[in-house]
């Protein structure tokens, strides 16, 4: 019997928390549900779940702060839950290190689909196969070189000026997409499809915030914005 995927779910609304937990358990997930951020952090440290679902507005330690604490300790995937699609909390959550977000109220099937999409892209790195097959940059033993930046597509490691760069799995997949086609403009929609595994339209703010986070780690000038079209990696 396959091991169940363990979900940490932090939500202060009793009705939403209990209904969502039941829905996820019916779909085969093991769920630890907590009503506030502090108990959520304790549960995370005790159980080390496979994925965390964090409501933005929870007492004790809000969801954004909890996401930062988790990201300081782990690269486990995080999905933020926000009551408003246009809320600044969405961007704050992504900047804190969340990999995706879902707007409340949400359909249980949609939430499950988003969880599985995140878990799929954390389980493998298809971008590595594409990156390793390209010869548009300097490649030695599976290592792509772009100036002072080295991307090891086999070891899933990144170095800048010889020093290791710590990336989250989502940031790594994003970099692999860029490095597979340096100099080629990739639209936000294409990146949503390839990196976030969206088979439907998604919010491009997810892409923009992750590009900002990636730039901060590999160099601001390394990824160029092509206004009206998308982004490209400078070869």
C-alpha cells in the first residue's frame, strides 16, 4: 500500500478547517489540521509534512510569517489560502516563499488538483531533461554555464562565482526552463504551464514574484524582462 501524502493544514475557521480536512482525507491524504500559526509551526517541526496549506489570516502567527519560518527550515512546498484574489497578502505570501496560492472560497476538487500539481513538480524535474539536451550554452558534464552562473542539471545544484546558491524546488524548475533556452523569450503563460503545471489559466503574479526571487539569488541582470512578452535568460 502506497504511503499517504501528509498535508499540514492551518486554518482558524472551524467549519472550513473540518470540511476541508474531510475532503482531503476522502481523496487519500493524511491531514494534520491546526487552528493557528503557532500550533501549525509546532506541528510542522514535529511531523515534517509533504506539503503545507496555510491560510493567510490566522491568529498567533499569521500565514505569511509562518511561511517564512517554514522556508527558513525547509523547501517543503507551501500553498497559501487567501480570501481575496487581489489582496496584497497573495504577493506577500509568494514573496515569503510560497509556491502557489488558492483563493477562498475554493472548490474541493480544485484544491486537490492544485495540491497534486505542486506535488508533481516537486517529485521530478522535467526541465532538467530539456536543459541537458540543449547545446546553446557551455555544457560540461551536465553543467550549463552562463558567465559566473553554473547550473548542474544532473545534481540539481546551482553555483554563482563558485559558491552554492540555495533555491527552492520551484525556483530551480524556473531556472531550468530559462537555462534550457537562453536568449529565448518565455511568456508568463508558458512558464505557468511548464513550471506550475497549470492546465488552465493562472495568475501571472506567481511567475513575476518567483522571477524576482530568482533574480535576487542569481543576479538581477541575469533574467531580462521583455515588456509585453515575458522573460529571457541572458546567455
